[in-house]
C-alpha cells in the first residue's frame, strides 16, 4: 500500500513525499524453501518543469524490512530470520518536442539510479552462521521514442516506437553490463466516450542468458461526478512478462483543476514458479 502528498511550490516545481508498505511471499524451488519479507519505504521526490520542452525529476529514499526464510521444508526444515535496510536514489531528465505543433511527437529521456541494500547476519535454526551481505546496484539508461498522432473515426491514435540503452555500472546481470531495450505500441483516445488507453510491448535483449519481454494493455474510462468537477476513471490492465502475468483493475479520481488525485488498484499476479500474489495499492496526492 502506498500513500503520499505533493506540494506545488511554484508554477514549475513540485515536491512530495511517498510512503509504502510491501509484503512479499515467494517459493524458492532451488532449495525447497520459502522467502517472506515485510518492508516499508519512505521516499521524498521533486519534479521541475524547466521549460515547455524539458523536465527533470529526482527521488531519494530508504527502506527497512524483516525477512523470514526456510529451506528443506519437506525433509529437515531449516529456518532463519533477519533484517534488511536499503538506500536508493534516482534522477531523470526528459525532453519532449512536437515539431511545428504538428502530429509528430519526439521524446528523449536519460535516467540513473543507485541503491544499496544491507542484509544483517543471522544464525539458522541448525546453528549455521551466515554473515551479513551487501548488494550495490547502479544503472544508467538513455533512450528515445517517436510517435505520430492521427484521427480515425472520432478517435485519436498514437502509434509509437522507441529504443533504450541500459548500462549496469554495478551489479551486472550474469556478468554482462550492457543491454538494449526496444518497445512499440499504440496509445488511443476516444474523446466522445471518455475512453483512453495503451497497448504496447517491450523487450530487453542482448544480455548473456537473460531476456525480458513485457506485454501491457491499459484501458481507462473517464467519468465525471455531476456538480463536483471530479473525474472518476475506472480502469483495467494486463501485464505479461517472462514467468509472470498480472491482471489489475481499479479506480482513479481527479479533482477539479487537478487539485487532488487518488488511485486505488487491486492486482492478482500468477507466476510459472512459486505461489500467486495479491496486491492492493492506494495512491494519494494533492496541491495544498
């Protein structure tokens, strides 16, 4: 569950704070065990609209959690508990241009992130001591997207295609630091019906023994509460990745003049390996 609020400092700057609680439950088939973690996260962030073309964003935060894990559950079970703490930060710069105010839309974005997670040492139930462990991740990304908007039978369609370069500065995937991601899809807007959404697919390729493919569908229906100016948008979405399928639905409410925004989202996640998972998320933000 996630909640937060942001403050509109000046016309071009927003600052905010988000807090979240997360429960993870996994089956670790390689050791006939399980992994359960309960964690909370606190993350301040800021967004700066530098110009009509350029915007920047930054977030920093920390997380703390408690881990319970088991192995050899069907023979002689071994259990252990420990705590974990992490720090993270990310920054991004986005440029968006519509040449001649025409139908083409060009977008470029660069991002970098850094995180550090420390897992405390612990002693398993069979007396085995496990030393503390540290994971350091640092990654840089840069990419571009090109889109074209046109009208068709009362709808606005925006096909797009893009590519992104990914470089792992630390914590390389399978010892391979570089990857390229490609994506393509179509956004659609049916204004008379208040219906909009997106269909897209993306793939991260060219790593040793690792590929990631994501297929995503999002559909939103826009409604307005009479006499309040509040827009209510029920939505459904499905996201498919390697070994994972997510089906979600929810409701987004936006106040008049965008004075507040609230989103409730419920999702069920199926995995080829391990148990399923249910997630419920509430996001809140507003101008004060």
